[in-house]
C-alpha cells in the first residue's frame, strides 16, 4: 500500500457526514419527553418518604434527568433560533452573549410554563 492510497483511504474515512434531516426534531421530542417524565416522577413523589434515605434515589435521578434534558432542550432551541435569524451576526461579542442569554432565559420560561 502506497502513501497516496493510505491518504485516499483516510480522506474517505474522515469525510464529513450530514446527519439525517429529522435528527433535530427527534432529539427535541426525546428531550421534551424526558423532561416531562422527570417532572411527573417528581410530582408523584411524596415528601413524607424523605425520612428514609433509600427513597431519595428516584427523585434525585429524576431531578438530574429533568435538569439535564431541560438544559439541553434550551441549548438546542437557542441554537436553532440563532441559525434561523436572517440578520447578520453581531460583530460585538458582548451583544451576541447578551442576545444568547436573553434567548436562553426566554426559552427556559417557555419550558417551565409547560411543566
């Protein structure tokens, strides 16, 4: 095998692959369902069960899953919103950070209202 063959094989193996078109929608629906399931688990949890530490695992896991899925959902939607903007990106990084933070807070409020 010559060096050019090896380079061609590497170039072919490392070529970028486009994700499926519906991947973002599937990811978003999965994150929404995880967030809803975690919320349902936390809603069903009884405060009186707090006395026994063995009962802490399920609500703790539900909280971690809910926060993680909710954060990922906010990030996914903010990123999609930034891609959809027709206006050119700001040259000022502080304006970009401010707009991103505002979008994240707005999206987090939307998700919190649903649950």
